[in-house]
C-alpha cells in the first residue's frame, strides 16, 4: 500500500482505491490506517508529497510549479500551502536556505 502511494505520488490517489486494494471498505481502511500510522491516509499522502517536493527542491533546478505537478499537487499554490503548513516555510524559502 505504502509502496503504491510512493510509486503513484504524481497521480490522483483515492482512498477508495487503497481500500479496494486492501480488501476493505473505505471506512474500515481509514480506521485501520489511522490506528496503524497515527494519521489518516489523506494526511499520509500529503506528507509523502511534501517529502518528495523537498527532495526535488534540493536535487533539481525545476520550477516550483513543475515540482508541484511532479508531486501530485493540483498547482503551485496547493504545494505552497501544504508545504508551509508541514515544514514551516515556503518551498522557495526552503530551497534558498538549503543552497546558500
């Protein structure tokens, strides 16, 4: 399941699909996932997308808009909002702080 998320981080990932893969109802899957991981599947996916963005910000010169797309965010603003909430700084500031 977690490998599927990482392998498809740039695509839409639906909790219902994950539940089907696990052979569970959506509600059961969310409950068991949260119990095992301490966060909801959606929160986990967002965190993995932000982690991937952090790596790309350091390893490439790609624009933040391109990185947002490669990480499965709807647009640069969505990446910036999620990134800032989880990391405490914007993607641009994160990149600057790591390269200077």
